[in-house]
């Protein structure tokens, strides 16, 4: 299992309404599709994790913010996504 799969699984456990979508590219053999977008119906904010391999480290970015953070492990990536969407703790 790739780290991104573990991240998505953990996020869905604590926030079942969260959506995760991988970037769809026109040329899968040559274009980098290592970008995942996360949204929740409770907010207009979108966050993204980027890694060409789907494994840590991930570059984290949030809509409306110039900040870019690096998540070194799965737990940190989950925390960045949750906080980036404006949640202070897991919903479950």
C-alpha cells in the first residue's frame, strides 16, 4: 500500500464525507499524476498533496494560502489535510 492510500483511508475513517481525487492527466505515460485534491462539503477550501510516487514526503498546499509545507510521514500528512480544511480534530 502506498502512503497516499493510507492517508486517504485514515481521512475517510475520521471524516467520511471527505472526498479525495487524483489529478487526471491526458498522457499517463509522460504526465505526472502525483497530485491529490481533498475537499469536504462543510468548507469551500481545497487542499492538495503532491508526490510523484504516492509516498512520503508530500508537498502540502491549501487554496487561498501561499504556504507550502512538507509532510514527512502519513500522520503528518493527515494532520495537514485536516487542519488545512479547517477542522481542529477528527470528526469521528
